[in-house]
């Protein structure tokens, strides 16, 4: 468990969201004394075996590779512009930037092994399938908390942190891995989303863990209704003005699939809340 955040890995999309997100990441880095490692998330279209297996040959093969190279060049330009603007606003932040080599470079998930926190734009803001794939791989394989930023960034990320407690080992791991962010919050609430266990009993141990680390958290109750769990959570987030959700375990276990799908996977609408997830 990392009790502080020394390095943030920022996966950049190369689209318009990078402008605001870069400034958000640099501001967060300044507030916690961290450095920022930036890496562009690129479309991958230079694997000959994969392309031939998909039926690309001859001119089509060459055209696709050239098109991908041009796209990467454009995304790289937008990412660099966003970082330049952020650097002007936060000149004291130490950061690096790289465009990965698809043939020899490490994946974003692997790069996260040398960082404490990964930050990405929420996949609901992107239409590209490759971006979705990288986000999901990073969540599942990085072993690090992954912060997904919504379309409209919160003025204060850790104003009200809401913890979605699933009453399993993955929830316990997520709670421990996210402790640095939770401890800095103005307000912390924890919700039991295990429908098989009564709320008070399910929350006894996580509340004890948080108290042990100096965090006062309140046990929150979802309104009793016949609505789906994801709708109840969304209703609570609006009424309680949650700025950041903390959760874990939903992608790998399939438990509470509707809830996790609504928060992370192909959401029907653009994300409205920041989410910190650890698998």
C-alpha cells in the first residue's frame, strides 16, 4: 500500500479532453508533490501478422499503416500542445512525455508499475475501440488505482469521496490502495452495495480500517426501492454531491455487473463523476 503519491502516470488521448485534463493532472500533482509521467495512447496498426489475419494485404495493408501513422502524428501534436499549456500554468511540475513504440514499447499497464496512480479520460468520452481496450487492460493489469476523469471536471476532486463497498477482498484491496486519496478528502461516505449482506454489518470492518488511519467516514444508506442498484447509486451521488467514487473488483469478478457497467464500461451517456478503481 502506497501511503503517498510520488508519481502520476497520465495516459493521454490526443483529443480535446487532453487540454483540461492536463491542467487538472498538473494541479493535482502540485497539490500532493508528485511528478507526472505522460504517455500517448495510440491506435495500433503495425502488427503485420494481425493485419494479414484480418485480411489486409497489398495496398490496403500499406494504406492502413500509413493512415495509423498519420493519426498518431495528429494525436501527438494535440497532446504536446495540451502539455505545453499546462506547463505554462504549472512551471514547477516535473514531467515527461513519450509516444510508445508499438513494437518494443511497454504497455500503459506495465508503465504503471513504476507509478502510484494512473489517470485517464473516462472511456465514455471516447469513440475509439483501441482506447476502450487500453483503459480496461490498464484497470485489470496495472495493479494500481486508475482514476477516470468525467467530461466536466470536478472543481474539487476529493470534496466528497464515496466508497462503493462490495464486501469482498477486492473492495478491501481498493480501499487500502486508495487510502492516500481518501485521507485527503473533506468528506467520506461508504455505501454497502452487497445486496446479500445488511448494510450495518457489512460496513463494520471497512469503517474500523478507516478509523485506524484517521479517516472519519459515515455509513450511507441507499433509498429502499425497486430500482436497479446503479440507479440508486447515481441518485445518491447527485443528492450527496459525490465528487469521486472509489471502488474495485467489478470488472474481474462480474459481480454487480449493471453497477460496474454503468460506471466504467460502455455507458449510454458521458460520465458525470470521477471514478477511482482498483482491480
